[in-house]
């Protein structure tokens, strides 16, 4: 059986022993264009495996996609050659500041998802930042019609993290 592609593997991660797992069901959000590009075609499959999908304006939120340790996007992937997770999941412990992408200057800021993450506490390896840069360059070019973005790594938690969605009913 072919092994599932899993992007964003990182050293120093405590994985299943972590007290602050990356896979936090309450925070899995993506823009509608990311959803349409990567997840719409497998929507029924995701729902069949227990993932709930909620649409709100230009965002899509996934519920029940993980138990904090096991990702259903990976577990039930139909194509082992791609990593089917949302961008924020692939680049954890970073998250994209989706509300403040500067399309004029073509800049995007990445913040830390959780300052208590074992990887953050031990130090994020430089090669992981290179991996994150490659993932974003590829996926953003796909999502935003070939645009190349400057990626700024901000090694602190996102200010007003809970407000990053801007929708009260999530």
C-alpha cells in the first residue's frame, strides 16, 4: 500500500504525547477559494467520514476533522500523492493571517498557532521554515492565479487570534 504524503513534518514535535495538539477542531478554517480548489470535489467523502463543513461568507470551517491526534483528511485521503489538509494544518505551528494578506504588496504574515507548542518551545528548525515557504509559494500561486507573495515569519502568537475569522456565528 502506498504511503500517504504528509507535508510539514517537523522535528522536535511531541506528536501524540503533546499536551497542546496542533489539530484543534475549533480552528480549522480556510478561504472559499482554497476549499473550491482542494476540497469541494471530495466534499461528500469528507462528510461521509464525519467531517462537518460550514460555509460563512468567504470562509469555510471544518469540524470533527480530528481528535487532536489523528487527522481525518490524512486518514481518509483518496489520493496518496497529495497532502489534502488545509494550508494552516500543513504549516503548523504557523498559521496564515488570512484577514491581513496584502494583495497590493503581495505579502502574507505567518504567526505562531500556539506558543506552548513543544516545537516552538524547543525552537523551530530553519529547514522547516523553508518547507513552509515552499508549501505557501505553491499553494498561494495556485489559489491566487500565479501571484508570488513575500512570506513574513512572525515568531509570536497572532494578535486577536480568535478574531482572525471575523464571523460571530462560527
